[in-house]
């Protein structure tokens, strides 16, 4: 009995100590995630104009108004285009770059070290650099294209309705694909040499080795990156706003930009909160669907 009592007392002390250790983190999560989320959900059911103003309960009126709002659906469509464009370009460039820098060549360590430079540049610096490079009056890119006789007149990359979205997608991809390349490179380093040696003996070519060895080995990493990358991309606000502010004529107005404009420019915090909640529900449904259909996330694969 004394042994059981001591074990129970020791267990209680250990549990209490563990709770004390994680308490600051839990408080931080509640203060920065849980409370704002609950607050946003509540405001979406009120007619609040801005934070601190009086409000009253209006039920689902804000959601009904949003569903009827063409601007909201336009922003939603732009978010889908933005996310798919970033996902395709980043995966292709990141994967190709990882395969290249995984080879043996002179200066490999230098390339692996400095490829991440674009990712660590602060967003405001990135926006200033690219606005200068793409400027239609004195930008260096237009100067080079005209000097090479590739264009007759300057292109307004960020001010044209046709060019703005592809340009912003390219800039965001330029920033993020090195990060994906480093992650994929780390996964490539974990693939053993034995399967490749066996494939060489069987006479497999490079394409066959990629299809039957490299890609299957990298699929778990790519699946996780696909999920996280999608969630990151669709929630990006700073790059778009600093480059185009959602323009021209709403050409780059995604849901995060739409929410910001409703909340802090039109002082319609109620509709902004409703839009944020709808985006949250959409992303939650996407995560649940992705986890269900992607084999990587099945329980038996985690237990291997």
C-alpha cells in the first residue's frame, strides 16, 4: 500500500510539474488564437462597425449578405487562383531545385547555403525591391526587355489587370520555393543508396529510378508540404497588400485582403468577421478532406 501511495504521489507531482511547464504556452494560445477566434465568431453575428463600438445581435444576416456579395465571391475566386498558382510553381521549382543541388558539383555548399536568402528577406524589403524592378517608368526589368528588343513599350506588371495576379504569384513563389527546396533536399538525403544500386543492376534509367524510387520515397514529405503550403498560401496578406493593395480593380483582392479592407477601411467589422469565419470553415473542410484522401495521413502509415 505504501508503494502504491508513493507511486500515486509521484505521478501527481509529475503531472503537476508538466502542467506548470506548459501553462505559459496554453495561456499564450488562448490569448492569441482561441479568444480572437471566439471573438471573431461572435462579431460575425452582430452589427458591429469597428472594435469597441456598440453592437446588437443580428443572427445570420452578415453571412447572407456575404453570400449575395459579388465582391466576396470574386475575392474567393482570386484566392483559389492565387493558391493553385503558388502551389504549382513552388512545388515544380522547389522540387527541381532540390534535385539539382542534391547532385555533386563544385560550389554545392555555397549554393545550398545562400539559396535560402530570398526566404529570409523581410517582406517590406522584398516589396520595395520588386516594385523598383518592375516599375514601368524606370524599372530595370522593362529596361532589359526593351534593350533586347523583346517588347516595344514598358509593361505595367503590377498595374495591369491581366499581369498583376501572375506577377504577384511569381514574386511570392520566388520568395518561398527555396524553403521548399531545402525541405525536399533534406528528404532526398534520407533515401538510402541500396534501391538505386539495385536499379542500376536491373538496367533502370534515370526516369525510371525517379518514378519508382525517388518520388515514392518523397511522397510523405510532399504530402505534408502540400497541406501546409496550401494553408500558408491562402492566408498570405502582406505580400499582396504591399505590392498591389488588392488592385488593380480588385485583380489581386484575395479573401485576406477583402477582410482587411472591410474591417479597417470600410469599418464593417461584422462582415469582415463573417468572411474570416467562412474562410476558416473552408480551410477546415479542406484539411479534413485532404487528410482523408491522402494515404500519407492514414494511421497505418504513421505507425510504420
